[in-house]
């Protein structure tokens, strides 16, 4: 049973989400403020943090930033009524893995949660090797020249997907379907932000690291480094 920390100040929305998630066998803890949510993160471990950006005490972006430090492996999904794309981009940059816009569609929320959590439980398969990079799929670790690359959950999933076909161009639609949700209908800004972060982390890592190339008008390619 996945543990979900629901961070939502609206009583109507919170009650609906709590009852829906419990009905689908999620263990839910509901916090109505950002401060309360951060305190609970320090006391307990959660698989998912469902985080409203419009909180009464702390800005949701700041809660997201602190949450990623407190619980680096949790899946963070922002829920927002904000229409400005920059809010979403900033949230993704500071630690969120995904986002949903309000009004929330419960069927979409449940499908997205199921997809994320399913991808987070990898089977015992052989590691993927690209240059000096080793993707340990079962352990969900990426090693470069003996050092572990610190990756958020969706960063790992994206890099793993690219490493499955090194040197091949993979379309944006395929990456969104395989890494986020088969039935994704939202903006692909999530993908772009994660690519930027992955590029930076690979560039800063030791060893003969692969690079990610943009295939203009199509998608991305993980380049096999010269030996």
C-alpha cells in the first residue's frame, strides 16, 4: 500500500481526494498547510506527495523545494490552478516530478499515480551500460566512474528509457508515454525541464559520460561517448 501525503487547504477538494485515494487502497495523510506537511515529512516516509501550490502559509514552490531535500526519493506531484507556465516550470526545476491542473479529474489522477508507482518498482533485469555509465535498473541507481549520480525518480526513469536505446532518436511522444503516462494530454514542458537537469548532472559527473542531444522537431538521443 503506497503512502500518500496529501497537502491541500481546500476542505471540499481535500475530502474528495482523501476519500477517493483511500477507496483505491492508498494510505493517506492529509495536511492542510505547508508547515504541517513539512513536519510530517520529517517524521514519516511517504511514497507520494500530492502538493497543492496555493497554500495559506507557505508558497507551494517553497514547500516543494524543502520537500525534495527532506525526502529525496518520494514522488512529488503538484496540483495547481495557476495558469502561468512559469509556475509549473519552477516547480519542476525545484523538485517536482509531475503536475496536474485544477479542476482535477479523478480518473486521470488515479491513472497517473498508478503509472508512476508501477514504473518505480523495477524488476530484476540486467544493468544498462553506456560508456562509463551503468544504469542499475533493479536498484534504481546510476553509477558513473564509481560514483552514484543523484537523480530524482523521474530523472532516473527518463535516463533509463534513453539508455535502453543508446544512439537512437526517441520521439517526444514516446518519452512522454513511456516515462510519464501512456494517456498524457498535457504540456511536454515536464520533459524539457527534466532533460535540462539530466544534461547538467551528466556534464558535472566524472568519467566518460554520455550526452543528450536534441533531435530538432522530433525528440532526444542519448549519445554513446567515444571510447
